[in-house]
């Protein structure tokens, strides 16, 4: 599809990933506007249902961004998130959406450049994969889609 | 608890494919504890089914509801207000719950969403293991609180077989030899001499060998 602009949802933990996003902002690093950030207290708070619902509402790609291994503010929330993401990837394969549309990433609060880099890379990856398989059923004019693009 | 695991999605998709509106019912007890059929899993399955069917151009409406449990008719009654216009029901409860719903709503097809596995307990978070097979005549009092019927692959009643090596059952390194566990427990309790008590051949009529079972409490049954 020409001019396909993917919609990416990024669940970012408050202590690392969201702060890194903030740093990217202060450093004036650009990253694609396709990425919609949702701040969570810890990546471990992100539930399978949050991820699956994001896809149901029209996201073309989702990633969960947490702290570096060993540095989670809540001890091991990022490890739980990692395992949960793997579980949901398998479920997405079963559904037909595809587990490759979901990723777990880690960064520290100071890594503004990494936040911007990951946002760019994932947007490009999803752009190549194309729109989510349910895109045509929920449609461009459908209210569900506008939840994310508004 | 009764443990269960969700059926493969492709099987569930084929069950619901012919229908326009289904009711997906979860259970707040055993299947919630083993993360197979509680409120969260109902949400996950409804979303997954919708998206899977969307890809073949079908729009399905899924009503979601989770009952406290599905093995008591009083709870199933709560579904009466939700059943209008529903073509089929899918239950995420164990086999008991699916059948109770099927008994109540005779005019609609009812499908199971999980495979009911065994009666078990948590070994640690996310791991459940079989502990009881409902033999109907519990002998845990004479085996140090460890069950050789549920946990011995051969259901031996008087000690291990020759396949017990290094405390493991011959069928798999992941399975403990229960008679090793029982012996170790007797030692901890200082009751080694109990090991020599012979447990006689079991009367399986109190178990599934006697046909479908029923309990009637005369003081409670009207």
C-alpha cells in the first residue's frame, strides 16, 4: 500500500523508557510521529490484554519498553514483561496478526538516542510488514481507528 | 483446583465460525486461578476470535461475562438476561461448567473453550501439578499426606517399582517417584515403621470404576 503510515503503540515504563523518550525530546532528537506513547509505572504492568486490545483497536505494531535487565525499579518487572511479550507473540501468531508486530525493548533513562532509534526502526519494520491484517475490516473511517490517529 | 488449558485457537474459531453473536462465559474459580478461563482470559479470547474472524471477512459479536462459578445452577441463572439474540455459547469453565450451561440452555449449542486437565495444586507461580484423582477413599492418612494414586504412574500401593531411580519415576526425569517422597516423609515424621504396613488391594468402586458418581445429602436435598 502506498503512503501507508503505520500506527505504533509504545508502552513505556515511567522510570526508564518514558524518561528516555523525554530525553529524546530535550535533545531535540526526531522520531516518527507514528509512535504513540503510553506511560505505565513499570513494563511489568502491561498485561496481555492491553497489547491484544491495542491491535484490536487498529495498531499495526506494538512494543513494550522497559528498563535494562537488572535495573528494573521494581526488581524484575521488565523480566515479567519480557516473558509476557513472548506469550502474546505466540497468541498473535495463532490469531493471524503475527507475533513479529510485537516487540520487547530495553533501555535506560539516559538513552534518549536509543529511544529515538528504536522508534524509527520499529516504525520502518512495521511499514515494511504493511497494515495490520484486520485493517480493512476496521476501515479508515471507523471510529476505532480514530482513537489512535486523533 | 481443577486445572485446564485453553484449546488451540483454530479449533475455537471453527466452533464459532457459523454464528453471528455468541456469549463467552468465564468462571471466577479454578480456571481463573490457573489463568485459563477467568475474566482476563475471556477478554483475551474474545479479542482474538474477533480479530481472527475479521481476517476472513466475518464480523462476530461476542458478549463477555464471567460468573462466580458455573457448577451451581443459581449462578447460571444470571445468564438468562444476556442470552437473548445469542446464537451460541462458549464456556471457559471446566467440563462441569460447560455441561451445566448446556443443561440450562437446551436450545443453543454450547462449546468448551478449554481442555479440562486434572485436580491439582500450585507447585510455584505458573506451575500446577496433579495431586488428586478423586478415588473416593482417601488414604493420605496412611501415606504421610502424599498420594500414590494420583502421583504414582502405576498407582502402586506398597512401595516403588524397579524403575524408581535417584528419586525419579522411570517415565520421565521430571516426575518424582512418589514412593521416594512418601519414604522421605515417613523419615521426617519418624514413622518409618509405617512403611511396613501393607495397604490392601484397592476397591475401585468408589472411584470411576463404579460408574458416574453422585452425593446426596439427605439433610440438604429437598
